[in-house]
């Protein structure tokens, strides 16, 4: 390997590293971080609204879960999966078997 090849490879690595550093700097927030927590931007979570839901889950977690899909949804999903699988080449009969 000649000195020119080594120099070209080092230059390519330097260009790539500078590009990655530039992209990393773009992703960082541009504003300085707040030192005081009371000045932090963003929504506040109201824990009082969550307390009844948490209590319901503690009492009976099965009753607190969202409603499941009905029987038609399951049958339709299985039928769609069956139809999609039957169209795959692995499950198709070859020309010699027909």
C-alpha cells in the first residue's frame, strides 16, 4: 500500500467522521438546558385523574382491561391469514402434481 492510498483512506475517514459529528450536533437541542426544574417545558401529568383507574386495576385487573375483539373479528382474521398463506408459493401445487 503506497503513501497516497494511506493518505486517501485517512482523508475519507476524516470526512466521514466530520460528517457524523455534524449530524450528531444537529440532533442535539439548540437551546441551553434549564437549571431550574420549574422552568422545564412540557405538559404536566395530573396524577389525580389516574388514581381511580389505578384503584380499579388493583381491585380487579380483568375488569379494568379494554374490551377484546368479538368472535367475528377473530374468525375474519384467521380467514385472512389462511387465504394469505394459501397463496404463498410453498403451498401451491406444482405443475407436475396437477
